[in-house]
C-alpha cells in the first residue's frame, strides 16, 4: 500500500521532517548543527535545493523545501542525509571531548545492523515524512509550527532568538542559510 507521505512533484513545496535514529540528541552541540548547515548549503549551491524555512533541533530537522526544475527532491534529501551522516559519525568517533560517544555509536551501530541499507551505522531515520503544502493555510500552519519548535522545547522565548532557524530571516535578521521567503 503506497504511503501518503511521498514526494510526487519535486517542484511543489513540501514540509519535511527527518530525525536521528531513536531520537538521539546527537545534534545538541553547535558544531554538529554547523556540519548539517554545511550539507544543506552544499545542496542549495550544487543540487538545486530550495529552502523556504528550516529549524535544526537537537534530534530532528524540519524543512519547508522544494527542488529547482530538473532536480529530484527525494534524491537531494537522500544524498544530503547520506553525506551528513558520514561526516557527523566520523566527527563523533574522532571527538575526544564527546562524553556520549560510546553510547551514541552503540545506538547508531545497533540500528545500522538491523537495516540492510547500511554498512555499519545508521544516523538518520530512513523516512523524511514529506507533506505537500498545497495551500496558504497549510503553509502558515507548518511555518509557525517549524519556527515555534525551539520555543515549545523551552530553548528560547522568541522564535527569532534561535540561530539554527529561518525564523530569524522571517523577522528581518539575516540567518545562517540563504532562504527563499514564502512571504
């Protein structure tokens, strides 16, 4: 039975969520979030990835995105997740200061062993949970949800105070990624 959570048209605007396996807070350190930002920037510059909104939380990412004409959004997400997982795993393995290294690597390895698509580790959950935003009400709801994630988690009091989010751009403050504003 086909899933309703599929990307059917890469040029449509989608709300996309992907998470670290078992919701491990592997992105809690700023330099891990910065690595993910580098991967997103690369996809924007080289793979036709259009980002309208984003938030990088400690264990998951929300995006509102699409692909340029001639590019496949599913392929972009697959490649970005593959590249970023390898880079993040290598950094975690080599980070002598990472107090949770053994525990995280054990979880990533045990998840990787259960999934035939992996050689050793699995960092990201396999699905991306894309939802096509085909009307303004859906866009407004998902944009507010995405930007208010850090507020709901008690990290900041105002969405634009969280630097790993496009809420800053929507508040008129240049953020960490170049985005295309929806309004």
